[in-house]
């Protein structure tokens, strides 16, 4: 028996009333609205009624400790009947998968897949294994902030975990054939080739109708939570002259290797430009595994670092802040400059062991560090950090879903201050492009291709202009030679 120490909010009670009587269901509750508490109510009722023996709760590895703290807050202790495992571990550890396969066979299980967007890829091993485990579980529930992060194609694996009969498709192929229209390209031989990029989703109304009876969805705005609205700020800097030359040279080098049939070449181009805008030059070729080195021998000569320090000195002052970086090299640079200024930091990234990561997070929570330096893969999911109201995106990536998740670490129930969101951006660099596309939530690949075509056109025009100027120079020289001969003859 589980004794819950916290009460349900009205909208959480609505969710429980809708889903408690169903064997499968989806809680699509925006970050900060308390989906863990809502799920625990359903768990409690089923355990108390003897309908299930064990609850297998799968979540991202980076949030296991936070989930335990959340359950502890609501229950006073983590019940023995609740087993928490990492989603990533399902594919990483064959032993764990075998153990869980035996568990779901021997007991009556309620399966919860928390942050179910991590299993949206039907081809991924983790998705296939979780689907297999789910088929042996009597009760199943998925939890996520929103049904889709990109397109409705995200729905298939998540709802196959619940029950394939809801959408009505036994394979992704049949689902795609009925609902997904893909972009096509013309091959060098002139044939039309279908890509794996979704151009349009067909019959969305059918999908909505199918999942609606098993879904409870709410946003923070709909819940009318008294959480202050976020405020956004952009701190911008200019590349140094040397850095700008390296940026243009890198762009030209990788631009020549872009292949419309291989998306990885597009991402490689933009990754290379992000590195340069962040203060690192590329030391490898377009076809090699990317390696980098610092452009600046002293990190404080890096204009991005200078912009960060200016932001901290002008806006953060002595308050706590969470700093999200894309690259580990960026975090290490910031650790150096913060040490110089006597600012205590904690690191929360995948390079350090989970136990140490948790210790660092607790240090930050207790006020023992002013800055939490994190990457989004670890810090974007499941952390309740509403005691802090400052987030700095030192650098961004192209994933809108994880960006929104990262912001919601501070924008949730219990936040009393106005969350301040700061972006550091290089003027006239890839940073501007990323920012525009995150705002628009458009197809990154198609936006990339439009920008690449613009760059290629500019390069062609530049080469044509250089060729015309060379021809003019040759004509002028020819004219000078003729006049020289005429003068000699006379």
C-alpha cells in the first residue's frame, strides 16, 4: 500500500479520472505540471487494489535520481514495488534486458515509460526491446510533455508500446504508407528517389481520433499555473578577424562536400561552423572524423567567452545560473575562466560518473555552487531546478524539443521568480540560423538546404566575378602589348 502525502491539483484529478479505468494510457502533460504525481495516483490505486504486483518505471538515465526524489516527496519513501530503470540501459545492457524480460513474465506488471519521446524511433534497439517488454505487461502508460516533437511520425513507436490496435498498424511500414509523405530528390541518373525526411503527414484527424480516448493532455497555460512567464534575452558578439577568416575558409571547404543524398554531410558542415564560432578550428578534412583545437591560447581571448563573462557580470551577479553548452570543450573553457574569478561551479555532463553527477547536482541545489555547467543530453530531462531562475544557452543545437525541455527545468510548479533565458550568439554566424529555426520549429534539413543553396550561389557569383575580372585584366594586358608593339614599330 502506498500512502501519498501530497494532494492532486484539479487538472491532475481529471487526468486520473480519465485514465485510471483503462489498461493503457498517455499522460501528455507539459513539463512542470506534475505528471509524476498524476502517475503515482494511478499506480497507488492499482497496487492497493491488487491489480499489479510491480511497477516497472523506465526513464532517461540522467533523471533516475531526480525521479526517486520526486517519488520520495510524494510518498515519503520509494515503495519496494516500484522498480526504476534507465531507458538507455535497455539497449546498452543485454543482462538487464534479460532480467527485465524474466520479470515481466513472472509478475503482473504496470509499465511506465517516462519521457517516451526517447523511444520514438521504431528502428532503435531500445524501442524494439521496450515494445517486447510491454507486450508482456498488463498495464502500460507513457509520459511525455507533448505527443510529438517533430511530426506525427513520432507517435507510432510510443503508441505501439501501449497497444498496436489503437493506431491499427502492426508495422511502421504500413503506418508510413497511410500517413507519411516523404521528400524526394532527383538522382544523377534522373530518377526520383524517396528520402527518409517527412514532407507531409496525411489524415492527422484519424490519428487524433484514435489516440484521444486514451490520452490526457494539458499545457502549463491551460493548467493556469501561477508560474511567471519566461523572459528572453540575446547577448551577441563578433568573431575576431582571424576567427572570421577561419570561419569562411571552413565553410568553403565543407560546402564543396555537401551531398543532397547524404544528410550527414549537411550536419557536418554546420557542426564545423559551430566549432569555429565557438572558438575552435577544424583540424580534420571533410571525409574524416572531426577533430578540433583551440584558436585562442587563452580562453579569455575568445569573444564568446568574453560575452559570457559580460553577461554574468551585468545580469547574473551573485545569483545562481544553469549554463547549457553543446560541446565538452566549451564547458572546460568556462571552468577555467570561472576558477580565475573565484566563481564556484558544478558540472553535470555525461563524461563524469552518475554518482559524481548526482553529488554535483546536490551541491548546486544546496547553494554550494553558483553555476551548473551542463549539456542538454543530461540536463534537459527530468530535473526540478525551480529554485534557480537563470538559464544561459552558451551554445545551441538544432533540437527544439530538448531546448524546450531545458528551459522547463526552471519553468515549473514552485517557481516564484521570472525565469530569465539568455542566448549567446555570434553575429553573422551559424548561431543566427539556429536561433531563427528554433523559433520557427521548421524542418532543419530543408532550411539547411535552402541556406546551403544560397551560399553556393554566392560562391558561384564570386567565382564568375573573379573570372570576369581576370578576363578584363587579360584584355587590358593584351591592349598594352599591342600598344607597346605599335610604339616600337613607329
